[in-house]
C-alpha cells in the first residue's frame, strides 16, 4: 500500500515540468494509476458515520428501549462513546428499510 511519503514524492515529481519532460508516457500513466488507487484506498478507509441514539430513534420513529432491543435482535453493532450509545448510520438505514441510501 502506498504511504503518504510515496504520494507526496510522486505528486512533487508530477508537478515538476522537468520531471514530466523526462518521464516516459508509460511511467506517467503508472504513477497516475498509483495515485488514483491511493486516493481510492484513502476514501474506502474513511470512518463510517455514527448516529447517536436520538438521531437513530428519530429516523426509525421508535423509543430508545425499542431501538436497543431491535439492535440486539438484528445484531447491530452498538458503540459506546463515553456514556452515550452510537450506531452505524448504514445499519440504521438498513433497519429502516433504506439499505441503498448513502
């Protein structure tokens, strides 16, 4: 996997007119591909949005005890942040029947 150092170095090389003039077309395309795959990997590793209990209950139109009961029954991950509970937005959307919504 590409490191930030690799991406920074490659970007610096691509930004240099001298380096671009000396680089073959194949090398340029290979570096561009590496940069693009590094950007895709970065996006896919982004943390998933979490909803608080209040947001989840409001979306599902249910009470907190019902939300927690359904989460346990359906195997949803309940994430404790301090004294509050959080739920993955994607799991709440699936529970509400909106699995294709981003």
